């Protein structure tokens, strides 16, 4: 890919406008850079433009409170089309349940495990790129600052939480129609390094 297309640039601008208001006090820069980093991972693994745009915009759906979801979905459909909206909705990992109650990291991953078994391969690409980014971010924090800083960024720090990565990798193995094995291998490598870094930090 030689530079970003107009649609991808527009998606970044949209994500900045509608995601930035929900940035946490701690880790705000990581939060704001998240969509761009996931887009880079997707591009590196050969994702098409619809997947890239949906991959950027699904981050907006994740943090948007339930009471504003319908409005934001309508804006995405109007500006980017129904195909992008459907893919973004398929891949997003809600931060709240249907009643607007916040979900923990572990609850979100358990929901993701069920979704991975039925979602389309392009949605799996987005979810796997997201997990690669999150696991890589966790690894960087542990190596630079220490494991005690993970919870400040809403990232997993306990053994039960890290076991979710094994479950995600097992779910990906079951999807024989998903062919982006390089992404799965990258996630496995990062998870192994994260476990080792946390063990050294203990």
C-alpha cells in the first residue's frame, strides 16, 4: 500500500472525532493511537481496504456508550457504506453490555471467544490484529515499566486473564476457513514473550 486512501484518511479523522472523548486519563496516548496501530498490522498482513476502514472504525463502536450507538452506526453507514458498517459491527468488542453496564477485560474476551467461531474471516482479521496490538502493548509496558502498570491501562495482568490468549489461539485454529496464519503466529509469539516478561518481572 502506497500511502493511505481518502477513505482510510477519512476513517482516521472519524475515529479521532468520535473516539477521543472517551480517552482515559491514564494511557490516553496509547488509546488514541490504537486504531492506527491496528490498521498498520492489518495492512502488513495484506488486508483489503474495506477491512482496513472497518478495522479503524470498529474501535469507535467499542467505546461508544449504548445510548449513542444507533446514532454513530448511522453516521458510519452514511459516510462509509453498509459493507464497512456490517464488518465493523461484526468485529467490535463492546465495552458495555446491552444495559450499558461496563464489561471487564475478561468478560469481553469470553464474548469474543464465542464470536470467533461464527464471524467472517475478514472480521477475524480485525479481531486478531486488535489482539496482536493489545498483547504487544502489554509486552512493551512490562518491559519498560513493569507488570504493575498493566491494570492502569486496562490490560491483562493475571494468569487467568493471560489464559484467554490460549483460548483465543485455540479458537483461531478451529477456523479452517481463515487463512491469515501469519497473524495467528504473531499473536502466539507475543503471548509467549509476554508470559516470560511477566515471570521475570515477578
